[in-house]
């Protein structure tokens, strides 16, 4: 796994993040992160 992180722990963290920030903010954050990752790979 990812440095000792199981799939269940990752799922729980994602659920907590969604509850804290809301689905709309998470979708915006994910889209922004995807755009930045694509831009950094072009460099």
C-alpha cells in the first residue's frame, strides 16, 4: 500500500474531506489540481 495506508483509511479520509468542504468545493479543487498537474507535466 501507500506507505502503510490501507484502502479503508484512504476512503475514510476522503469522506471526511468531502464532509468538511462540501462536494462543490471538492469538485472545484480537484479540477484545479488536475489542470495544474497537466501544466506541470508539459514543462
